């Protein structure tokens, strides 16, 4: 297995690095060592992540988990080691999470500085001073006589000029405008958010298998969303987290690693549930309570194969998972737990 190009600062990060080195797939190793392309500010950059960035990410995930449980009236006392290691896999796997950005030539990317707009000073307004009226010439006696003999002129009709721009809308027009705005707001509220493309695909599979629990393969983990995630978290005593799926609130989610998937799937089936395992965009394995497994093409509905699952979970795999946890120094884990806020349960 290739060495990961990561630097650990302190014993806490060394334990995370050891887990990644042991469990990262070839694809994940490539992402960690060489980074992933990302579009930003109209440029194609290289996104590379470090363990320092993961520590900040883990702190944010802990705060989100505490807030979510407090909203539901529950108190978070501890978080399992496997959850934190799962966060590490997700942090380096998810390409939308930004680390340090580099240009194509390897230099560190610096975002463009905002351009300050310069405004011209306003031209001072000189107040208007009307001209001083000239005095009327003094009238002679004959001018006075002529002025008195002039017929009285009727005043012309005064037409009030109005500026169309200054006209105010009538109360009826105001009510019509308010009604149109209210109708637009109602239409926006009625239109539900569909979520991210990944979540839409997940829900399409769920619609095809309404009586099954959908386990969706994302990188090195299988993930279950929504009410099914809440149910499985209680049944298997797993930590319930959440994922941002493009909706107003985070969707409840539980995950389990793919290399131990058979153990978790067998446990779910033993408790009387049907499970449909989505390996990719086109293939779904449906496993029923009677331990029979059917592989189905998700697009055509064609049954590809049918086999039987194991009667009992592979306890050796569970033992192996526990051995991985024992491989870490307990004192170091205690320090990491203190750093992140007592999130581990140490046996």
C-alpha cells in the first residue's frame, strides 16, 4: 500500500494517520497524495487537504451533532471511535470540502483582491437666486386715464399641471400588488426542494423498493438515510449523524465500512428487515428476511442473479474491527478525546 503524503502534528493526528494508512483505498490514497481538481473564481485549481484541516472539521461535526441531539431532547455523552475515523475518511473523500488550494504550477492560490470603486465628488449645488425685479416706469396722467378705460379682462382658466411620476397608486392598486406578492410567496413555499443529485438518486431507488432499507455505496462506506437510518441506529446501536443533502435541514444518516458490510447487512436481515444494497448507479442487491439475495438492474428491473446470504454474521470481522481500535495507544486517544471534547468511548 502506498504511503500517504500527510504530516501529523502531535500524537492525536498520528493515530488518525495510522487509521487512514491502514484503511484508505487506492482511490482515496490518490486523492490525499495528489489532491483533486476544483473550480473556483473561474479557474481550475488543485484541492489538497491536511490533518490540521480535519481536526477543525471534526470539531464542527461534534458541534453539529450536539446541537441536533439537543433539539431532539437528547444529550450526547460520547461518540464512538469508529465515528471519528469515519469522519476522517469522509473528510478526505468528499471533493466539495476545501483544503488548501494550489495553482496548476504548484504555487499556492491567492484569491483576487476586491477592487475598490472610486466615486467622483459630487458637484456642489449653487442655490438659485431670482433676479431683482426692475422698478416700473412712472405713469403719466394720460397713462392713468387709458388704464382706467381698458375693458376688464377675465382671468384665464388655470390648468393644474401634474407630474405623472409623482402620482401615488390607489388603495385598490396597492391591494392588487400585495396579493400578487403573497401568491408568489405561496408558490415558492409549495414547491419542495429536491435535494442534491446523490440524494435524488437515493430516493429514486427507495421508491422502487419501498419496503426495503436502502444502503447506498459512497466511497469506502455504505450509508442509510432518513427514517431508516434512525431505525437501524437503534437496532444496531450505531451513532446517528446527519448529511447536508441540499434540503432545509440535514438528513439523518448512519454509515458502516464496506469491508465489514456483510456483518452489518446480516444483522439487519436477522432483525426482520429487507435491505437493498446499491453498489453503483445501475446495480442493486435486494436481500430479504429469508436470507435470499437478488441482484437487480436498477434501470431495467432485470434479475441478474440470486444467491443465499450467510446465516450468522462473521464474528472474525467484528473482532478485526475491535483489534484495529486496540492498536491505538489509549493515552493518546484520551488526549485526542480531550482535544475534541470527550467524543470517544474508551473500553
